[in-house]
């Protein structure tokens, strides 16, 4: 259950004490968020002959996303959409991560300070950017060379090209902090093979770069050692057409062979268990399978689900299932409404409790409400999916570019 967060903490501890991360997430932006210097330093721009390279530059916090970063990304992408000098865009991260997602500790502080509107602006900004990226008419290359989680997946998976490497660690761990897979995750998770999306969304489990290519989350796979050469050649490339970029990336790409322990080799069991209609049935099926086979994967998966917030599990399962029959635009609009209900704490305090227990105080386990699946009423789940009203309008997405 804690594996995704252990990866983040382990990576950070190699460069800076985790206590410094907490101080950075919670207080350093207070003085710098609105400054031009902060904006330019947090998202760097490099000019290629026919391209622009954007670099997420907060390596000390695994390039966690802030609202000003989202505004800067959107402004730059919009300015280059009709610029004849710019053929394509490359997006990458500085340090050992592409992007570990949104700065949820910062959001947690804002919620506790009563600054809900600032939190709403953050989600509006990035959900809108995800839609802008998905409709972008120029080739977009995301280099996922490192940790790619949550919102980091959102600002890459919806683009046209995604390069995974042997350093890539992918996950959608939002459920582990009392939220739901967002930033368009209910759209792309629902389109993965079989019930893999349900599994990833409910457990927060991780995929390697090889697994990302094998299941379609990545379009290409190259070893980490090849990335400098790819970047060098991209700087010289003229590629207005998507086919030209496809040919170029394929020339550097390699086939991916997930390890024998990969979940992709367990798809029959995964589909059998996660294909059930309810979370309770999924857990029961896994427990029956574990009792029959003594399989370590089944046992550990049951444990992950038992430790996750029951309400988030039910909300996330329904969100992913609905995503199969919706456009990305519809998924983003629904996820936005769901997120506003999560941060408002009117239905449950699980999001703030999850961030507090797992990332701020680090005092496990969190106290979820309701505490078990059997105590989650259906109307509580329904409340997350209620339509917007006059007092809380839906998400306004940018025009297609």
C-alpha cells in the first residue's frame, strides 16, 4: 500500500532530507509563487532549431506541480500553437523525476487556511491544460525518464508521444491519499487492456517503463542512456508532421519485455477479480483466489485494498467505469466536480487526512471515514457525481487548438 510513497521518499532522501521537502512544499512558495523569477525557474525553456523544450525544474520536490507552473505551461503552449517557427514541443523533468504530480501538501495547507478558491484554481488550471494538450495540433514529446505519477501522468499521457525508459516509475496513487485518479485518469485508465485500469487506480501500484509501453501508456521505449542522444537529435529535427516524429522516435525505440513478475503476466487473474461490479466483490474474489492459490500477488493486492480509504475505492471504481463511455472532455468535467467535493470536506475529510497522515505527519495509518466498505452508503458515493449547480459551475475548458 505504501510502495508508491516509499519510492518518492527514497528518491528524495538521496538528494535532500525529507523534512526539507516538507518545509519546501508547505512554506517556500509563500515568498516566491507570484514572482516572475519563480515562474521562469520552475519551468525552463530551451530553443531548438525548430522546437521548444520545456523543463519542469523543481527537482528537490520531484517537480511537483504548482498553479503558477500550470499557468506558465498553458500560456507557452498557446503562444506556440500558431507560431510557424515551432514545429513541435518537448516536455521533460529535471532530476530523478519527470513529475511526481501536484503539490498536494501545498493544497492541504491552503484548505486548512480556508483558501478553497486557490485550490480550485489549481485544479482548473491543470485540468484545462490536460485538455489543451490532448487537442494540440503539433507533435508533443514527453520524456518520462523517472518518476511519473498522478498529475505528472496527466500532463504527459494525453499528449501525442511518450517516451518511457528503464528509469520510469509510473503510478496513479491518488486513492492512497483519499482522492481519486484525476487529470483525465478516468479516461486513459478505462482504456487500458482488460481491467488493468481498475487495478492501477484502486491499488496505486506502479508500472515500469517496459510495462508502460506494453500496455499502451507509452508510445516508445528507450534506455535512459539513449536519452541524451535523442534530445540532441530532436534539437536538429524538423517535424511538423506527426508521421515524421513517429518515424524519428521509432528509429531510437526498443521493444519492451516486462519482467516475469510483471502484473501484465497475470491478466487472466486480474481480469477475473477486478471485473466484478463492486469493490466488495473484487475484494471477495481476490480473497478466494488467495485462499485457493496462496499467490503472493493476490495476498498483497487484498492487503492494499483493505488499507485504502473505502469511500475513495468506491468513488474511483465508478469513475473509471464511467470513463469508458465518456470523452476526455466529459471525464475532466466530472473529475473536476468530484475533486471539488473532496477538497470541500462536506462529504468526507479523507483527502486532508490522507495527506496529513502519509505526507505531513507520517503517522500511519490514516483514519478513514467511513472506516470500512460495508459502512459506505450509496448516496455518499452518488454525492461525488452530482451535477453542478448555479453556485458551483462546471469546468470551462479552453477552445480546441
